[in-house]
C-alpha cells in the first residue's frame, strides 16, 4: 500500500507535464490568453522540473529520501490547490513552477523509496511510462466531468497520501552508481524523443479540441490510445539499442501522419497515435535505464532532467510556430468561406454583407463552433425560404473550409516534431538492415495519410484570380443578372487594387480588415472616393 501511494504520487508528478493538455482550450478561453500562454502552462512546469532535479538530488543526500519526499509532496499538493483556485494566467504559471519544485523533490526521493534500481525497478518504470502517457487522458476526463480546475484539485489528496507514505516508512539506503556520463548521443536522443512525445500530445489536443471542436471527453478517449499501446510495447524485450532506434522511427512515422489528417473525426488520429505509442513504449525504457544507466537516484535525476529539458525546449520552439500558423489559418478560412458565400445563389447585397457577418468572428480558440453560432443566428434572421435553404446548403462547405484551414495550420509543426524523432533515430542508427528498412514506414505512413486526405478529405476552396475569367452563379432572372454584375464589379475593383475579391469584401465590412488592406495594397477600400472610382462608371 505504501509503495502504491508513493508510485502514484511519482506518476502524477510525471503526468503533470502533460495532464493539462486537454484542458488547454478551456484555459485559453477562461483566462483570456493565447496559444503561447497555454503552452507555457506545460513549459513552465517542465523547465522548472528540469532545473530543480539535480539540486533536489543534492538535498536528498543531505536530508534523506524520507524527509525530502514528504516535504516535496506537501509542497506539490499545496501548489496544486492554488492552481485550482486562480483566475488569471500569471499566478497559474507561478504556482506551476512551485508544483515543479515539489515534484522534483518527490521524484528523486521516490526512486530510492521504491528501490528503482533494484527490486522496485518494474514499479518505477511503470509509474514513469504510465504517468507520462496517461496524463492527457486523465486530465481530459476530469475536464469533461467537472472543469479544468478539477485537474489540479484532485492532485492534492494524492500528493498528501504519498507524503504520509514517505513518513510511514523507514529511511532507505540508496543505491549508488558511477556518475560519469559517456554516451552523450543517447542522452540527446532521450531529450529529443521526450520532447517529440509531449509536442505530439500538445499539438494534437489543440488541433482536436480548439481547432476541430472535439469535446475533452472524446479527446481523452482518443489520446488514451497512446498510453495503452506504449504499455503494451514496453513489454517487448531485446537489444535496447535496436528497440530505442525502432521506437524513434515509429514515433516519427506516426507524428508525420498526423500532419495529414483527412478530416475532423478523432478516429483518423487513432492509427498514427497507436504507432507513436508503440514507438514510445520501445524507445523510452530502452534509453532511460538501459542504454543510459539508472542505478541510483542521482542518475535517475539526470535522466528526468534530460527528458523535461527536451519537453520544455520543444514547446518553446513549436508553440509560437503553431500559434502563428493558426492565425494564418483563420485568415485563410475567412477568405475561402467568403468565396463560398459569394458564389452562393443569394441576393448580391445580402451576401456581400453576410460573408463578413458569418466569417469575421472566427477566432483561433474555437473557430468551428463560432461559425456554427453565426450560421444559426443568421438563419433565424432570414425570412425568405429560398435563401434559408441556400444558407443550409452552403453550411457544410463553410465548415469544411474551417476544417481544411485548421488542419493545414498544423502540418508544419507536426512535421517538425517528426523531425525531432528522426534526429534521435539517426543518433541511434546502426547498420542493421531491418532498422534501415523500417525507415520506409516514415515515408509510407504519412504518404498514405496524405492520399487519404486528398481522397476523403473536404473539398478545398481555391480563390480565383479576379483579373481572369471566372464562372458566375448565373441563377437567372433579374436577381441573377444583378448578382453577376455585382460580382464582376467586385472582381474589377479587386483586380485594380491587387487583391482577391474575398479580401476586398471583408475589408469593406470591418475597420481592422480595412486598415490591414490599406497596409497591403496602399488603398482604403472603404473611402468614398475609392468606392465611387471603382464601382461606378
């Protein structure tokens, strides 16, 4: 019972690097922050943990594992309660740092208390693998059942139970081992693999929950594939060098495939996640404890430092890229959605105003649901049954434009994350033919998903050249003639301004878009002089 309480607390301290992943979209909304801000909720914890582990090991030698473990978990529990009560981002980040200090103390003490280098080796490895991989699923379930604050509040009793378990036991005699570290390439590979894994979880959660509008419960069920396959693969034995290299290759293949998801359904993510989980289960145990020795708490602290430094660096690099790409994706979705509206069989004056109304409110935190709310509101305001039917007809295409744009925004960061794993594989590569052959999976898996995306994914809307020939709706009657004439006028104006007609329509309706348009094209489309000069003969 005592060992279970300590192992649970240690697993929780490791899970905290990613346990908030599925709650990040909710935190983004409630605390009114950005993608970089919510990434910092993970990055601060992992960075402070990486910095604190080696000093914590020094304290372990001074105070003993029993006292240090109990004190660390009390601090961890207190900070967890604080995280669950904050109402802004800054105190949350500060308390996450305090959590990490307590977690670092608990982890180095737990290694000794569990005898992680001896009879308790299996317990320690299970806590490490399961805690790392299962964090997002656990956090997603708590977020769905309660709210994101519950993730932190439930950690307090687990931490306090671990503290009591430490105090209830006798002081342990730690295992010691050589402190030299000669295999730097294994150390680098471990940091790269750990960083890639957490980046996969962070990016996939933002994509599914914030981008595609998937509920945290469904997101939790999806990412639970990762720990399940990782635990199964961790049972595979054999040459650690080959297992670590094969694991890094499979992780790269699964991550690269996530760059080309064919649609918004979470089921598309399951096969790549399973492959990444197998890679994790092979690589992490082989690297941490076999290729890199873990014969005492000092070596365990160094391994954990490497892992969490890799996680923090990966998030610091990738989160700003993901944020910028997502901003660009929303702009693309607005333009493509405007193209869909302008080509619809609606009254020309109505749809020129409708496009900005439907698409101008898209935000990076929940674009699909924002679009759904706008369409529902406009549908209630439409009196003409024919216009209402046409609005329903284009609703699906508008949603598709958002799905495609958001998916495209994550291509680069998933491929960069896959590259981290490939670098780790290169550091571990040997001349074994089957390992070289396994590299084909890195090409075949994402290539197959790319083909599925093109075959089964939503139809992509292209923005036509306003200076070229363009098919018009041609709906007939006086209304159709007026509609075609209005679209031709927009094309002519956009052609003279050097923009797309969709960009021009959005600029006509929004002050901020008009300012941006003027910066890009040197003309204010909303000025009376410009409108008279371009739209009237």
